[in-house]
C-alpha cells in the first residue's frame, strides 16, 4: 500500500528545492508520496502550533523558530527522536550548531534534526564602493571602519552606506550585543544591568547615531530591498537572498560582520538553525523517520545550496564551500559564534519579553521617534 507523508513547511510552492527533493525521494521510494503543506512564512509558527495542538495528522513539521520547537517539546506535541537516532547510528557531530540549538533546549532529548544552518554576514555592493573610491571591507573591519566607509559612500553616491531594520527581531539583534560583550540578560534571566548596561547602550547608540548622521537608513523590513535596489551599499543578513541578487546581476561581496574595536573578540552571529520534527499524531512514524534522514542528508543538502547553507559539515567539505568566497564567511561566523545562549532560551516568557523589546527597539530606531537610548532601555528593564 502507498503511504502519503504530509510535511508542513513555509514557501514550499515558491522555493524550487522543495519540488526537487520531493521528486528525488519519490523516485527512490515508489511506495511513498510526499505532500507539502504550505504555510505562509510570516504566520508559520502560529499555524503550525495550532495544527499540532489540534491533532492534525500532518506527519512532519519544519522548525522555523527554535523557541517553537522548545514549546512543542514541552507540550508533548512532537516526539523525541533519540531512539531512532540510536537505532540507526546517526552521527550528530556531522551537523552544524547542534549543541546550542537542539539538545541544550530540551534536556538532552533530540526533537528535531537540522537541515540548514543560518548565520548572518555582511553584504556589500562592489560597484558603490568603487564609485565612492572606498576599499572593499575585509574580515578584520571594525564598526569604526564601517562608519567611515558608509559616510564616504553616502557623500559620494546616491546611496546610503548601511541599511538596517528599524524593528529588528529581538532574537536576531542580540548578536550585536554579544559582539560588544553584552547580552539582554544574565544566566539567571535578569534583564536589569544587562539590557541597560553601558556596553549594551553603546550598541543601540551606535546604530541610532549612524541614522542621525545621515549615512544609514532604518527600514521597515530587513534591508534586503534597499540593498537589492542599490539604495544601500551594505547590510547584515543571512543567505536567503543570494540567488535573487545573482539573478539581478548585482555586483556584491560578502564578509564577516565587523567587530567592536574595544571588544576583545571577533563579531558574533546569531544562529538560526531550521530542523524537522515529527508530530505525536503522525500515523506513519517509521516512514516519517526515513524521510527525516533523507531531508537532512547529503543529497537533499546539496540541492539546497544557494538558497541556504547546509547544516552538514561533510557537504560543506565535499562542495568546497569554504573555498567559495560567497559562502565561506557564513562558516567563519559559525566558528566565531559558539558558546552564546540567546535570551530566548533563558527566560520562560520569551514571547512577551520579545514583543516588549521589539517596541522599545522601534522607539530607538524609528526615524520619526529616535528616542533617548538610555531612557528607553532603562524603561524596558523596569517593565
């Protein structure tokens, strides 16, 4: 009898590798059909959580936010993969970002396997740098170097030097604090004296100053649109738009995120690892596990290169990704970013904290408010 596996993901209709991987799997496993359940990416976690809690029989769910996986595991909506991993001898050391993301969150039980590792890097527009007569960024840049370059570019071209989000996702933005020796909270989850520490305020002040000084633009979204339309010469983001930039013929480069000159370490990137988890209500758990291995395995990982970075180290090696200047900085950032624990994993009420932080950040960065950094952060801590 034929088994149909239903797999929930986001943008499955518009991302070409979903079709390629489905066809590849069905060709190798004629008795299994893969059916994608396409959920809109901006509502993904809400819809997926509702389906899981409602007893929907979708077998597998891609994990978009690690905090969702944490919640799903706590609520018993997804099943531990430990026994399958042991029975099939799956070597977990092959995957990037495992410890930080998967096991630590759920007390050593493994509830998902990662298929992509997302780190952030700095993108820059080579034509705008050349036009302004500025040397291209290097891996040893500090934020001072970036500011100087951004200012020269804004003075000598029609573009701004840097684009960043006026309402950054707090989960992502914490990496800039880590880079400067700060964090939102301490190991006990205390915000007071951390989010509003001097080192933390320096980071917010720097972004606000770049905006006030006229060479950075704070945008509604990520900065991708400004970079793509050559209205900004630099921005910091993950790999998701590389294929679009190439299709546009954009002349761009990638490099490590700049460091803070007084910090005694390199810059740090947030790690967003996407994985795949199995629903407790799946009626086809054995077939689902076979697909998990394929989806997170070598063949599927190669299919995804260019849309995202594979989480499998041996694919990084076999495809010589580190020799490709376009991809190498992602893995340098990975090496520099070990050992940081996002506040989202430390505080219990992260969704409320995150919402409140997002509002505070917007008060600081929104060009129509640009409120006093110290006052806003002190108030955020008091809440």
